[in-house]
C-alpha cells in the first residue's frame, strides 16, 4: 500500500479530505458546496474487514462463543418489537425500527456511516492498538446511481428504502410482494414490480435517516441499507427456491463493477503505531466517547480518562 492510501495523523486526514472533495466526485453527480453532501466515512479498528451489515455476516461466533452460525434476522426484528412496544410512538416504519435496533447493537441490515471524518477516525483508532486500522470512504451518490439508477440520497419514505426494509420483516418473497407498504411505495417511486425490481433491490443503497435519537445526531449518522436475505439452514427448509428472497449483493461487489471510472469506495490504512497519537489529537478536539455516545453510561466511561493523572517514578503525585 503506497503513501497515498495511508493516514498517519489528523493533518494528513484533512489533506485526504480535501483530495476527496476535489477528485472523488464528478460534476454530474455532485455540486460543490461548503459541505460535501454525499461523502460518508466509516472507521474499522482492524484493516480489511468486510463491508457487510451484521445481520448478513455468517460464520461469526455465536453469543455462547462455542459455535458458529448466523442470526435469523426476521425473528430478531419481530421479537424486539414485542419487547419494546413503547417505542412505537416514535418509530413507525420498518426502516425506523431498524435504526433503533442498530442503536442498541442488534443485528440489522444497516451499515453505519458518518458524515464526519473525525467520528469515523475515532472508531478506526480506539480499539486494537497493535493492529492497523482503516478509514473507508463512500461516495453515496455513485452508489445510488448504480443501485437505484438515480444519484439522489434516499430518505426513509423512498420506495427503495421501504422494499429493502420490509425484507427484514419476512422470509417469503410472495409475502413481500403482497405487502401493502411495498405496493404503495412502488406506486410512489419508480420501482417496477413487474420487471427487474427484485434484482435491483438486492443491492445496497445510501439512506439519510430521520435522526430520532441523540446518538444519531452527535455521530451525524447515515446508513447503507442492504437488500437481499440470508437464511439459516433451518429456515431454508421451510421456503422453496421460488419463495426465498435471493442473497444480497455486497458493497464491494457494486464497487468492483467499475472501480476505476466511477469508484464507490476508497480505503485508507492507519498504521497501528499511529493510533495513540490520532486518538489523543481527537480527544484534544473534543472528539471522544462522551461526544459520540450521549447516554449516561458512556459519559461515565469518559470521566476516568479525562481525570486520570500519571505519577512520578517515586509515586508522589502527578508527573
């Protein structure tokens, strides 16, 4: 990996941001403004991880850490709604419920991104101090041009969003087609139910959500919403091939279709030995756990770091 694909400090990250604003877009899909709308960031504390939402990641350790498998997304979705009915006053649509689930680290078909490069850098450097991290950049408008044939950023009420979110609520393609919300969305959005709509909706799209909680506000949260369906071996037995929703098309697959002329993704490595320096500089700028996680338990976790003092070698007071 050459120097142009590496970030070793916050000043270097700002240089990359200026380059991205100038060269990662083209005039047909982005009008320059003071704020680069559609330029999204995600940080991984370990380089090379798949860009797959948690609900679609197979062969990860199960909660008991003794076996491997996958989650049943539909059962997770329906069960959470039963356990948290008080949230129905705020979270109305399946997509809004997916955002709530993502907030509490429940496996969903959403992948977190941020409009802030600083927030993404925090997640890239805060863990795994002996492993290289990674900053991933998404051109959200290029993604949507490929995935829904228009470069506009989707919103929660978009037909493309409704269809993909409803895929979380059922395992049956027949029932998905019959959903009133799907039919209504198709009538309002140019998605052709009678032609190639299903193949198109297997692809991820970039969505600007309703920011219904403070964490989403402080992290400037945006999402890619992924289509398709992953079935456990047990569930596959109950649905015929014709009634199963096909497997997802990944972000990397969309990028690889034409990575040179219209790239969707760009990745920057962060050397492990530079993580502490970047984390300290972010802290100086006010980018830390207390900013990004407004919940009281996260505020409490921030205080020990803020008020920790090292001692002199003889143990008598601050160094």
